């Protein structure tokens, strides 16, 4: 049969549509994401954050390690298309993303490092390894 997982404390997986953070500024987006992750939730975000927001999220969480009880950081992965698109396809996708207000062809997974050990991705699957 399958492997025994051992004792994993309670957690949940929460989906956050991009429409819920579209109107927020960068500070409020990061606060919302952190409030979800601090609740022992693995967040699946429709779309992706900007490069600046990703950098800031990682920087903010690194600064919290050692200052917030039992917080060990986050694991973050962005899953998007395979990158083998034509120039025309990339241009039309870029225009569509600009009109829609975000990159909806991507999914961002963010989880607390106390629960998520590692996120591996390849073109056919996503593997989410949990801490015991």
C-alpha cells in the first residue's frame, strides 16, 4: 500500500482568484497573501504577482524568520506555459493579460515552510512535498 504520512498538523489548500486582489495595491496584496499563509494554508493563486511583489514577499518573510513564533518562511512556485510559443502568440497573450489586469495563464503556489518542504514542477505535473 501507500506510504504513511506521519503526523502532519492541520492545514488546508485555499484558492484565491486574481479578481480578489486585482484592485489592491502591492502592500495590501502581500498582507492578504501572508494572512492566508500564516493560517497554515497552502495558497493557490490564479495568475502571478509582479516580479517586485514576489521579491518583496520573499524579503518580508525572510525578515520575519526568528521574529514570528514558529515561522520558518515560505515556499513559492509559479507555474506557467511551456514557453514554446510563437512571437505572435506571446504578443496576443501579452495584450490580453494587459487588458485583463494580470497573467491568468499562470498559477502561483505559496505555502508555509513549516508545512511545505518543497515544490517541484515540470511540464506534466506539480509535486508538493510536505514536512512530517
